[in-house]
């Protein structure tokens, strides 16, 4: 499996900028959460989603003690070491130490990423040391 062209992933991801935040949604310009953003980019870069995403609650990461996002990404993406992240990579963040990874972003440059954040919607911001140390897993989108 070869990786999709990073510049294509970044261009598609940036087309979601300004999309309002909405739990469990995945519609560019209408609403998405962080997973919905990744799903939307997947659909445009790779094609149809390979399996349906079941409904999830806001506290799913506190109630399911496994790395659900990482397990799902491993089934369909190319895993890379967090230390080897490059622009175009999908990154999974641990928001608290020892918690499961439950936030998703897409690197748009060596020190920038794009994500959907509650109250802010889809934004691009610096990958600060605080964000960088939270990266728990990283994946590349496959080619179509």
C-alpha cells in the first residue's frame, strides 16, 4: 500500500477550514468533529469509507479502555512512528497522560496542523511543543 500525495491530503484538508464544529458530523461547510474531518478527507482522497462508523458519545474515550481510533486507522492506513510525522499525516492525540488517544488532526506543515475543535470548528494552528508531545499515533492516507 502506497501513501497518498501529502500535498493532495493537505489541499483537501484545508478545504474544510471554517467548517463549524458538530458532534458526529462529516459534511464540509456544514459541520464536523475531528473524526468527521478525517472521514471527509478520506472520502475525497481515497474513496468511500470502508466501514460505517457507529454512533459515539462525547465521553467514549472514558468508557472504552482500548485505542479504538488507532485500531480503526490500522485497518485502513499506513502507520508511521509519531517521531517520523510528516505533512499530510493523520495524527492521534492523547489529551491527557495515560488516557486513550481521542483527538485527530492532519499535519499541514512541519509545525502546523488542522483539526476540528469544539466552539472553533475546523482551524489550522501551530503544532506547539504541547500539541507535539500529545501525538500518540500517526498514519498516512493510502493512495486511491
